């Protein structure tokens, strides 16, 4: 997972102490299980148990087969029918069953030996009920295992391991994670060029070449929001970037204008006005547990949430602007950029509060020269190499 800069976390801690102070919810003896939800953020799969009252649960891992079990005082499943569900990420499925009178076990089937990264209770917030959250990760992917989590004795015949004690970790993957977003797709062709070229086609071709160039350097792990001609909603593209643990988000587009003489690339970052509106919209969401990587806002009041989102977003916008500046310089060396090449707008794909993001208009499909260049594999390679140089500069400066 990505972590917020120290200054943001320090400010967050101070705000929490001043504005809300510590509070521990009372724990009910028993509660109904209202539902189970799954989410994913990079290698971590989150399991959320919704309950009718606060609970204290015990979490442990079992092998033969691999699974994570959550034991809690409960009257059982509140709904009708078999309490089972499908999986997501590391989780292949789950089921709920009684262990003994007054206690219920939620068994989470996993595809590999798992580590419990953390588990915690979340009090009610708005329409959301009490929740008990368990974050799990593949033991082989965990480079920094947590302390063991105490749990109940396993059933006879099962081989138990203490939660959070994986085998020796593999060498950590230190490559930077870059998410590339080829604009449009599926039923949305985007701009149609002077000679009939679809924007969705050139963005995907360029994204694939950029992925190849970045990964060939050995310094980047690249995820595409789409790798085929499919339609993906804008917000889903951002969600995919956050799930991948993106450290940089690059959305690729090709512009069009009535004046066919206009040529050149432009780079967009999020505008101040759009940032303010987005922070306000994010602060009103009920489920705030994954808005900012490393900070759970689900138990914070509106004022604290607004401030923390704003701090994260301002820091992210600064990084986005720095990357855009390097990008404009490299694109100018590789080809032609438009007048006023760094611009600001409120594009939805630029609104992740914790991922530096840019949108590149690679050229004008309404201009025959730009259209020809975007269709040329050699020109796409030159563009990808320019973006690689800008990314190298960005991360070198960000590290220092």
C-alpha cells in the first residue's frame, strides 16, 4: 500500500487528538451478522463483517486447506438462506457456521497461505452498521509480516499456523507501480480522426507500447486499466489504479478541434477548483475506509475528513504538477507540443486524492500530421521513451 507523506500523517495525528480524541465503543455480548463484504487494495484483500452490535473477534489462520477463520460471539446470520459467498482477490469464498452455542465462525477460504495484516472494529457511521475488518495478504507476498494474532484452537485434523507468521519472505518487488489508462473503448470510440482513425485504437496501441518500454527498463511494474477494446467507466479506472497500488497514473487521449491546423501534445493535471469540489464530494461518502491509502476515515467526522482529504490531495497535486513539468519537457524534445502545453481541468480520472495523475492529449486526430504520427509504431515508441524519461526524473526527485 502507498503511505501518505510524514507531514500529512503528523498533521492527521494532531488533528485527531485535538478534534475527536480517543474513544472506545462498548462491546456487546452477542450480535447478528448482517452481511459480509470484500474489497481489494493491491495485494491486500479486505473482509468486512457487518454486525448488529460491536464485537470482539478472534482471528487465526489454518492450513490443509488454507483458510482464515474469524470467531465471534454472535446469534448467527441475520438473513435467510445459506450464509455463503463468492470470493475476491486472495479470497476464493466464505461461509458462516456455528461453532458452539452463542459463537459463530466465519471461514474465509484463501487460494494460498495467508497473513493477517491487521484486524479492527469500526463503529457505526451514518447508515453503516458496526463492522469488524480483517485485512489479509498472501504469505509469500508479505515482505514485512505483522505480529502473530492470537486465535482459537483449530478443529481436529487441521494443521494450524499462528496468524502473521509466514515462511521466509521473498525478495520484495521494489519496482514503481505505474497505471496506464488508454482512454475510451468499447461502445465509446472517442474522437474520430480526419482519415477515420478511432481515438480508442491509438490510445490502446500507445498504452501497450508504453507498458513495454517502462517494463523493459526493469524499474516499473505496469498495469493497464484496459488491454482490449472494452468500455470501462471513468471512476472504475481510478478504482483499478488504487487497487493496484499505483504510484503514478497516466491517462492517454487524442484531441480534436475544428481548426485542423492545431497540432501537438498537451498535459493536463487537476485544477484547484475541481480539487476543492472533489474533496467535498469525497468527504460526504459513507464508506471512507479506502479513500486515502494508509488512513481509515470511516470513524472521522466531516471536518476532520475534509482536512485530511485536502492535505492528501494538495500534496498529490504538487507531485502531479512536477511530473507534468518533466513530461512537457521530454515531449517537446521528442516531438511537437501544443501552445500552453500544461493545462488544468477537472477530468474524473485525475481525481484520486493520493495518486499523482496526469492526462496526456498525445496530439490532434483532427490534424492529418498528428493522426499519421499516432498511427506510426515508431512515433509511438518515441512518445513512450519520452514518458519513460519523465517518469525516471519524477521518481528520482520524489525520492530525494
